[in-house]
């Protein structure tokens, strides 16, 4: 059995840096929503967003509800991407909720733009988004995250929920893949 970090190159963002930044983001959310009359609902995309969200919500000092939804992207060509989103019936009506989308990464932004559209059609009291990582240079959609943990360059990264071929989600840091390993697969 290979070790968890087999095939990764350098660490871009350490465990400690992530922990500190998520604490700050949690404090910011607590301030943002603490005087709201609405209920707070954090919505996360599986699978990548689960790791960030589990730390993020534990740093928000407010009563909240958390829901996980599935989004799959089918990229037929490089220029077009279509995204399929399974929204459970329990999220059909979001009136009275401050909805906060919590996600691992905004890359092209196609997924999150679609998620925002769908959630807005359910009439939430407010809608905001927080992402651990943002790759603005890759954007191919109008999506702009409201809160960003770290801006990163156009690199393929793994760890903290992000995968390469379903591996590396369990790394406690964000790392760059070793190209030799990608070729090895
Ligand atoms: P989008 O391109 O912004 O729609 O992102 C779609 C999904 O691609 C993200 O939710 C991630 O699951 C995945 N993704 C984008 N960039 C990376 C990366 O650098 N490493 C691993 N997964 C990524
Ligand atoms: Mg994802």
C-alpha cells in the first residue's frame, strides 16, 4: 500500500496555514450573520467540499444547518462544460434562509455559477459563497466568490478534499502533483 503523499511534489499551503485561515474565515462568517433574522444554511458540494466544510462550520459560532449536494461536471470539450446538480427536495424552498455555499475550489467557476443559479431560483433570503481556494486565472464563467481562503496560480493541486483520480483527499495540506507520477498512471 502506498503512503498518502506518494506522488505529490511540494506543499503549497501547510496544515497550519489552512487551520489559521479557516479560523479567520469562520470568525468573519460569525460577524456577518450574527445579527441576521434568518436561519443559516451552509451548502457544500460533494465530495471535495466536505473536508473544508467540516472545519469551516466548526469555526462558525452560530446555529446552522448543513446540507451536502452532489455536482458532477461532464467536460465534453475544453471550451464547454456542463454541470449536473442533484438538489434534494428538502432544498426546494429556501425562503427565510441565509445560504452560504462552502466549496473547496473555484477553478473555471462553471460549477459554482450553476449552483448559484439553482439556489437563487429557490428564493433564499441571501446567498453568499466561501471557497478555500481560488484560481482566478482559470475563470470561464461570471462566478465571483464572496470569501476566499487562498488565491493560487494555475496549478493542479491536491489535498484537503481535492483529489487526483479519487486519491489524496486525506492529505492535511494543499500540494502540487508530481508530473512524473501523473504520467506513471
Ligand atoms: P470548476 O472548474 O470551477 O467548475 O471546478 C469543478 C471542480 O473541479 C472543482 O469542484 C474540483 O472538484 C475540481 N478541480 C478544479 N481544480 C482542481 C485542482 O487543482 N485539483 C483538484 N480538483 C480540481
Ligand atoms: Mg469539487
